[in-house]
């Protein structure tokens, strides 16, 4: 069974503004980690109740709150109340079928995008929706499930001494976006391997139905990937255009860098799409070529033996009056014909390059 | 018989400005429901004469007038007179072949779009044209026929206590638009099912003419759907750009949300179109593949038996002088040849991967 | 013989500014009708000499001059002199290979576009170039030939009491443009019929060369239609953008309406183009399918009878020592084989779904 | 041998700013003609030394200098020195692989474009690069070779009495551009003929390899033509946007006219490209169709005679015990079978529409 | 094995801001050459330690520093420190998977692009990333490896007397960019040769699998080339738009010239892509054509001899009562039939143009 490209509904009919988790449930328990840091301090904590965040509100460093699992709607709602987040934003966080976008709400920024993770050798891609709320001192990161995705980044924050620690939430946001976009390069490496192996398979051996199936599956996957990555370009352009006081001018340089990476990823994906399309054309050509070869074998066999069989037929007839049957050299002579005809035809086919 | 993509004329030649219902008559009787609400009050009523609306003109809440059925031109004309609606708008309401659009007439806004409803399992899509007139205190909704389409939304208004009741006609408009756009997700789910089953059918079993027919029908349907949904993006962009005093600044956020949904729907439709196109390519490849296989079977049979038949032909000849015929071991020896030739050829075909 | 897509030259090499009629001569005699109207008056007249127009110059109503036939260059030149029309405009009126465009010359507006008329059942489209000169009190309409094209519109002016009579030349211009654009819907209805019947023909019966021919001809026609209709969108956008005092603000609403119709026509044409393209793909698939079927029949026949013929060949040989020939049950036994082999093969082919 | 699409290099590695003729040498001798005119005067002269131009500098009419042949670099350099032309412009004049463009250097304008000339019946297109330097009183026209290309235009200047003589260099520039663009219509007429004949050939007779070759050559030619004509649109837009004092406001109208012609040419070329593409599709369909027919003939022959041959094989066997061989009516009866089987099969094939 | 389109990752997961060389190591030793010049002076030097540059800081001429090899990160870092280059720029210099871009950092400009070098006859393209840092008096050029790429340009600087020596770093930058872009024309000449030979091969001889392989490889290469060249257009547009004081107004003219060249290269590449695509179509047509021919040969042979063989089969039957067998003229008469049938069929096939 081919997997569905999208299961986008699930909420249609409900009033807008109702907080309900829409999407596949990937995690039933919601866990919250907090990383607080400033130039001098660093603190890390797992909390149970969202209200424990409140004490960080006084701190003048950056507090990074990582919420894993979206089924516990209360937590999201509570965050909304505590930090004055608009109802629509909360809804969007809970609905994991979002198109990547950036929205500036004055006091806070809302960013949502997909992180693409390659899941196995067969090039199955997993999508995890990441929502970011960027406030003056806080960065909230909402993920669909508990995994090790951001562990490397957390580690970097933990061990970083210099730059990162001294900068604000916008720089942390940049680091997160950069981290997510860079994941795509891993994806593209893997994609390159798969396509290259398909290409070799196609050009070197017999084209099989299985190859066709793989090509189609890959094309579908690419359509889907592009759909999630293309809007990230806009998202970053939006951040660069935005005049929010939450984004420092110095951070613009960094965001432009992420934007460059994104454009590179998009261009690569477009290139792969073109290559896939031309692979399909080559598949068709290849099948035609094989058929051509099969036809040639058939034609060579049939063209040589059918006339000969006709000849044997003639002298297999039982007419009373067939003078050749009595001739002594008739039979050996016929053998000469049996040998000459194929030789002539083979030379002819050779000239036509059918052999 | 394939159904027509469009029957757009029917009025050409008539003077512009003549009020005539153009389109298929889906309902012969026009019925009018009124829902009036404000923070404290709620009233619901079915009326016979359009003039009963007048009393709501005094009310300071929101009055939602739902007109179902467009054949009674007088009602539309009377509304036009009572609320000062431009002749062209009235014409557009009556002509059910409109392209989705938004127009700001200062005192009122005119919005027209199509609601897409999936009609059965075979993916037949129905289109109902919805026209909205948004005034300061009134929202007129014109539909082609009487159905349960908006019942869920009406119910929500009826039971809503908080937000909706306190807000103006622009918010109600948003709710209606959101409701219509969300219908499309149901459509797309259904579309996804149909395409997935086509795809499975194509990759797993023999490609049939029937599949080709379905592919073509689906492509046509998608072309048609896209034609009705794409302009909704513009429509919403127009509303967001508009500086009409009828659209509150706070409502912009909500409209942006509907706009995001619309873009997502459009992108999904584009994706499906690409998938359909590649399915057609795969269909062609698949047919070629099958033909290739048929050819191989023919070639294997013919190449093996034609030479053997020639051999039997030789010794079926009636020459007087054919020494082999007298040899005792000639016949068994020939059997050795009859067995060797096929074995050699089969090994050859095996190597060529034809078997 | 396929008709030419375009015969655009005919004047190259001539000095620009020379007044010469370029294009096919569709009418050798030029006839001029005048319709003058204001709120109270209405007059209609056919004139011989262009100077008879002069007396209408005093009138404060609208004078609509319809010039049919473009071979009498003097008339055009005289109009140019009398009303101060730029030489280039006069040239453009006489050259019937114009691209639709709108030009604002301050004192007058120049509009040129093509009216598309469906000519017969076989979907042959005729193009007539319509030029409009819009002055303060005058509207000149130049047509290539004398036909009934605008009779319906003339009739409407004649019988109209209200609106039209009271408004200026810009409103008459709108009525003319609306009338021309609405003709396209008739065209599209006809196009829809032709394509639908092609589609049915393709999916239901054997694909023929004739169908291919029709598809190609239709594609050519669509390319040509689109080339004439697409620029009308620009033309209207130009009129809406223009700040000419000749176009009243109230008329903008009406022009926007025509613009909407034009966009709808263009979108429909694009849809049909896509459908035609996919029909060609389906044609190819269909041919492949039929060939596949032919091949199967051949393969079934050949695979069944070729081995059997080989068997009969064996026992037709004339070896002295062939023990089977003496066996009493050999012949009936062979019949068993003759029946078994086909049955086995037929079951095999049935399984492969070739039967 | 297919001709090369482009030989663009030849100068890479050389310092920019070095005056060297780059391109095929089409003329080894450079000849200079001068046409000087004003409202009252007209003079025409062929000169040997470029310094003879100097005397025209005093004249207040327009001086049109036509330089044919670009190998004599000194002349170009001298013109550069005398009139203060930028080094880069001189280089561009000498390099005949320029992309059409317009550049405003304040004191003078530089325009370069390709004139396309149809060379023979086989639709071989020749390209000649035309460079224009437009000064206050001078127009320099540089051509690659000496031919009659501009003779008609020169003649028009010579004989013109009115308008042209009284206007400045900008109007002459317009006349030249108009003249060059109008050449393209001749080209397109010829193109139309070739494509129409190809189309007829394709739809009426057997598709040959030769046709394929012609299609491909034409496609290449169109790609090349479009590459040279498309930028002319930009070029003219640039002139219209430019605020150079060298271009009179009145000339704008004329340039817009040339621009309209260019757009029409570009649209026609696009249309032909689409038609060519669809012709290739039709070619493929056509080949498939023919193959289908060949297959049917083979299948009909084989399916009828192979079973019959099997029957004759049966009664050609030499079994001692074959009762049928003794029956008197066996042979005539077999003939009945020999006739029945083909009749039945022929009816079957007729029904399948294979005959 | 097909080579990978891209190996873009290698650094994902690392903190941004870490200076690490990312990309294939093409050179293990970093070498630095310095060319210092002004109107009067010229000096050339190879240095070991980057600090030797410092003395040039005082000079008021232009100092061109060429750094070959990127593995020695310390050198890059030291340059960064000495000249105040932003960390992100240093990173970008070290990462050889950059998209071409231009960035204005106020005190200096950063330009990165790819130089494309054709590597052998088989059209294998090599990419070398070139980074430029343009300061007031310094131009740093970073290359991946030590080769002779810029020797011609260095020579030109060395021998130049006039212009170049007197101008600033912006003009040197122009010379470098012009030099890199001009390399592409060599590439395109080579590309033209390869495609022309492919085209000839395709149209003149049998289409082989090898040709298909080459077409696909070329298409891939073109996709890749375009990806690196297209952004150069933007890069130059960025430089032209930039208001950096580092770019003199006079240099704009020169940059526009490079920009024109780049557009020409891009247009040529697009043209080749179209030609390649149509070659693939022609390949498919060509294979179909050949198959058609093979089928015709088979059909002619089979249709002629199968009926004849049936005839011989009839008179090879052993019925006791077959009157024809006794007739004296039966056998010669049959020979008449044996000759008549093929003649008739051959005429028939001739008419169908199968021979």
C-alpha cells in the first residue's frame, strides 16, 4: 500500500479557536525541559508543572523551554495564558499540519516549520513539526515527540562559553533554525545515494517493474519534501524583512546565512526532481530498447527458418510427378541452398546492425 | 458521456445590468433564514417576505441572512433596493458561473466563491456558488440550493457564548470563509484515497483501459478544482490589503489564517496534479513493460520450435536419394538434436534474463 | 492543407506612416452607419460621405460611428484629419494583424482587439479585428467586414431608455467590449462540445489517425485563440490604470467586470489546453494498449500451434527406423498431446490475463 | 553535420578593452557611406578616410554613417576617438556575439541587435549584427558585411520629403529599428510555410526519419531565433524608460509601435515552438500507429495460416494406423475446414476492426 | 558508477562559527602570492607567513593576495583578525559548497562563485570555488588548489601599463570576475561540440544504449552547471545595486558588461538544455522507428512464406484419395502459385511503403 501524501483534515467542522491536538499522536506524555543561560550562569532542569517556568521570568538571561509531545493541551493553554499568546497561535502549535511560516505578533514571534529526518536506508522521510515562540527572554520550542533530535544543539549550548551565551533569544532562534536546515543536507546526501544507485541500476541492467515503483515513490517523496522546504525560504525572508525589535540587526547576517543554505537545499531538490523526471524518460527508452532487441532475435530466427521450412515443405509433397525427387544430386544441392540462404540473411542482418 | 467542463454562456447577448438567473436551476423555491445575535440576544427566524428584514436594521447586533435558491429574482432585486447594492453585484450573485473574487464597494463588501463538496465514492465533485454581502450590521449569504451545508456553522453560532457573539460582521465573514475552505480538506482526503488506490492498482496489477479512463477523469476534475480554488488566495489577499472600515484590524489575523489554509490546499492540489501526471507516465511504461513480456514469450516459443520444425521438414522430404533415412541411429540422434537445441536456446534466453 | 497560423507581413519594407490596408480584403465597399443618442434624442443614419459626420460634432449626446470595410483608405484618412488622430493610429486601424492593445492619446483613446466568431460545427474560428476610437462625444468602431455581429448591440442602444442613454462614450465603450468578450463564451461552449466528443471518441473506440489530426488542429486553434485573448486582460488593466478624463470613475466598476470575464475565458482556455495535452498522452497510451492486445493474440496463436506443428513434423519424417510409427496407439496418443498442450497453454495465458 | 548553435568564445583570455574583431569575418574590406540630410538639404557620399566625416559635424541636419565590414579596427577606433565613445562600446561593436541591448551613455546611445535574414527555401537563417551609435546629429550604423539589406530604407530617406527629413536622429533610429524588426515577419512567413508543410507531411504520409531530422533542425533554429529576438523587447523597454534627452517624447509613440511588433513576433515564435513540440508528439503517435498496423497484418496472416499448417501437418504424418487417411471424404472435408477457419477468423478480426 | 551530484553536508551538527575546512581537500599545502601595484610601482612576491602582508597595508597602490589551498585554517583566521573580517565570511571561504553570492559588509565586500573548468574531451566539468575579499587597498582571492587558472590574468596585470594600474580594487575585481565568466565560454564551446556530435550520432546511425547514457550524463552535468552559473547573475545585480563606496561609479559600466556575458552564458545553457530534452525525445522516436523497420521485415517474411508453407503442407498429406497428386501438371501449376503469391504480396507491401 502506498502511504498517503497527506491527511490534512481532522478538524474541519470544528469552531476555529478550539484548542485540540490535530495530527498523529506520536507521544502521549508531554515532557518539558528548561535550559536557562546568561553570560555567567547556566541552569538545566526538567519540570512537571508549567508554572515552574515563572521563576525564570525574572532572570535576565535567555530561557529555552523545550516542550516534547503535544497531546497535553492544558500545558499549551497555560503557556498561552502566562505569556499572552494569541489563541490562533496556540491552535497552530497543536495542529501538526502547518505550512512553514513566520508571524510577528509584536511582543513575540511565532515560527513553525518541519524538520525532515531520514528514517532508513530505503529513503523513507519522517517529518516532525517544530514550533518556536520567541519572546524577549524566552524561546519556546514545541516538538511532536521525545527524541534526540536537538541533543547535539543542547550540548553545544551547555558547553558554549563565548558568543552564544552573551547573545539574546534571536541568536538562539538562529541556532535552532540553522540546526534544522542543516539536517536537510543529511537528507540530501541520502537522496543522492538512492538516486545514484537507481541511475546505475537503470543504465547497467534490465529495467524492472520494481525500479519503476521506486522511481514513483521517490518522486512522491520529493514532491512532499519540496512542499515542506520551499516555504522556509519565505519564512526567513519574512524574518529578514521584519522590523521586530526582537531580532537584532547583527542576527540578520546569520539569518541570511541560513537563508542561503535553504536556497541551496531547494535548488538541489529541484535538480533531483529534474534528474528523476529524466530517469523516467530513460526508463521508457530503455524498455523500448530491450523490446527492440527481443524483436530482432525473433525476426532473425523467423526470417531464416521460415523460408527454409517452406523449401522442405515443397519436397515433402506427394505428387506423382515431381522430377527433382528422382535426381541424385537434388538433396545435396538443397543442402547448399539450406546453408546459402541463412548465410546471405545473416550478412544482411549484420549490415543492418541487428546482430 | 464525459460531463462538460463548463457551460459558461447562457447570457451572452443580453444587456449587462439585466437581472436574470444564469446557471443550472438547482432549487425552484427561494427560502430565507435570519439569524440575529449580539452579546446578549439571539434570534432565529424563517421569513417569507424580504421586507421582514427591515426590522433588524435597527438592531445593533449582527444579522445573518441566508438566502437559499436563486430563481426568485425579485428577492435579490428587493435586497438590492433596500440596502443600496450596485446592479452589477446583483447580477453577479444571480450568475452562478463567477470566478471567486472580493470587491470593496465602500459601504459593503462583495465576496463570491465556490464551495466544493465531494459527492460520492467515485470522486465526483459538486460546486455550489456562495455569495456574501457584508454590511455594517448584516451578512447576506446567497446559496444555489437548500442543503445542510452550513448547518454545523449555524449551530456553532447558536450555541456560541463568547467571542463570536461579541464580534462584528467581519468575524462572521471569517467564520464562513474558514468553514468553506475547510470543506476542501475533506475533498483532499477523498482525493488522496482515490489517487492512492489508482497508484496501487497501477503498480500491482495489469494496466487496464479503465484505469486510463479514471486517470483522465481525475485530471479533468483537478484542473477544474484548481480553477475554483486558486483565486480564493487572491480573494483573501484582496481582503487583507483592503482598507475597508468594515474589516477590523483584529480580524486580519484570522483572515491570514484562512489564507494559510488556502495556500496549503492549493499546494496539495498542485502536488496531486504532479502525481497524476507521473502516474500517466508510469501507465505508459507499464504497458510497454507488459508488451515486452508478451514479446519475450512469443520469441522464446518461436525461436525454439521454428528451427526444430525445419529439421523435421528436411527428413519429411521425399527424395529418392537421402542416405540419412536409411541409417539406424538417425532418428534417435535427431532426438538428441531436438533436445539439445531448446536447452541451448533456453540457457541463452536465461542469460538474457528473458525467462 | 493545414491553414497558416499567421500571415503577418505584407507591409514590411514600406515606410512607417504610409496609410495602406494590410490584411485579407474581406469587404471591398466601405459603409458607414451613425447612431446618435442622448437622454432625449435618438437618431440613426447611413451616410455616404464622411463629412456628414461633422454636423454631429455640435450635438452634446453620444455619436457612435460604425465603419465597415477597411479598403477605402481615404475615409480613414479623412476621419484622422477631422478629429486629429495620430498617423500611427490610422495605420494600426488599417493593419488587421494587430495585437490587442489600449493606448491613451490624451484627447482620444485607441482600443484594438479581435472578435472571435465560431464559424461552423467543425470548430473553425474566424477572427475579425475591431478598432475603437473613443473621443469625448464620439465612438468610432472600425470592422473588417459588413456582418450582423453588432446588430444585437445596436438594437439594445435603439430600444434602451434608461441608463445607457444617459451615460457617455466610456459606457458605450464598455458595452462594446463586454459584447465582444461575451462572444468568447459561445466559442468556449462550442470548444467544450468538440473536446468532449473527442474525449469520448478516444476512450470508447479505437484510436484513429483522424482523431490525431483533429487533436492537432484543435491544439493549433487554441494556441491561436489564446494569442488573441490573453492581451485583452492587459488591455483592460491598462484602461483601469489609465487616468484619462475620458473614462469616468463609475465606469471602472463595469470595466472590472469585463476584466473578470476575460480572466475566466483565459483560465478556461488554459484548462482546455491542458486537457488537450493529456488527451494526446492518452491517445499514445491507447495505441500502445491496442498494440499490446494485437501482440497477445499473435502470441497465443503462435505459441499454441508452433509446438504442435513441430510434433506433426516429427512423425511426418521418412526414416526407415521410427518405431512409434508402427504402434497402434501412437496416433490417438498424439491426439491426447495435441489437446493437452493447448489446454495447458491456455490456462497459463489465462493466468497471465492475456485472454 | 549539424551546424553549431554558437561559437561564443574566441576572445576569452584577452584583456577586456583590447579592440579586436571577434566573430566570423564576413567582409575583409570596410566601406563607409554617409547620408546627410536636413529639411532642405540632402547629400550622399562614399568616403575612404573616416576623417572626412568631420565636416558633417558642423551641419545641423542629421548625418547617417553606415559602416560595412568590421575587420578594419582602426576605423572603429578612430570613430571612438573623434566622438568620445567609451572603449567598452567599441569592443562590443567589434564583437559580433552580442546579446541585443540598449545602453545610455549620456552623450550618446548604444544599441546592438541582430537582424535575421532567411537565406533559402530550407529555412536556414542568417544573423547579421547591427550596432547603432546615436548622437545628437549623427547615427552610426555598423554592419558585418556589405549587402543590400538597408537599401530600401536608404531609398526611403533619399526620396522622403516630409516628416523624416524634419526630424532628428531619434526618428531615424526608430526607422532603422522598425525596418529590422519588420524583417522578422518575412522570416515568420517562411517559418509558417515550412512548419505547415511539415505538418501536412506528417499527417498525410508515412512518418520518415528525414521528417524527424527536419523537426529537430527547425526546433534548434527556433531556439536560436528566440534567443536573439526576445531581448529586443527589453531593449525597447529600456529606450522607452530612458530619460535621455536624445530621445524626443514624440518618438516614444513610434518606439512603442516597434515594441508592439516585437512582442507579436515573440508570441508567434512561442506559438510555433509549441506547435513543433506537439508535432514531435504526433510523430511518435504516428510511428506507433504504423507499427500497430504492421503488427495487425502479421497477426492476421500468422493466426490464419499457422493453425491450418498444423492440420496439414497432422495428415502428413506417417503412422501406420491413421484411419482418416483411408476415408474417401476426408480430404474434401478437410478443405471445408481449411475454408471455414479463415472465414471465422476474418470475421473475428473484422469485428475487432483490425481489417 | 555515476558520480554524485553533490556532497553538501559534512559540517551539519557543528556549531556555526567554527572554522573548519569543508569540502574535498584538493591541496594540502597553502601557498600565498602577492602582487602589489600602483601607477608607478609593481612588485610580486611569494610569502610564507601571512604577517608579511602587513607592510603592504601602508602602500597606496592595490595589493592582490592569492591564497591557494584552504586546508591551513590558521592563515584564513589570521587574515580575518588582521583585516577585521566577520566570522561567517571566514567560514564561507573555508566551506567549498557555497552558492555564488555577493555580500556588502561595509568595510569590505565578499564575493564567492564557482569557476568551471572543462577537464577532458568527455565533457567532465571541474568546479573550483573562488572567494574574493575586496577591501579598500586589498583584494584577497582564495582558491581551492594550486593551478595555472589565473596565470594569464596575473600576466596581464604584470605587463599592463595603462588603465588597470591606475585604477582601484574594484577594477581588479571586475577583471577577475570577467576572467572567470569568460572561462564559461570555453566550456560552452566544448559543450556545443559534444552535443553536436551526439546529435549527429543520433540522426545518422542506430540509437544505442551508450548514447542514452551519454545524454543522461550530459543532462546531469548541465543541471549542475546551471545551478552554479545562474546565481552569478544575481551576484552581479547585487554589486550593481550596491551603494558601497568600494565600487566606483565608472566600474559599473564594466560590471554591466560582465553581467551581459553571464546572461548570455545562462541563455546558452538553457538552449542546450532544451536541445538535450528534444534529443531524448528524438532518441525515443528513433528507437520506435527502428523497431517499426524490424517489424516490417518480420511481417514481410512471415506473410509471404507462411501461406506457401501451408500449401506445401496440403500436398504433403497422405490421404489415399487426393486426386491432385495424380495430375501431371499439378506440381508445375503449384510453382506458378508459389511465385504468384509472393509477387502479389510484395506489390501490396510496396504500395504500403514497407519495402
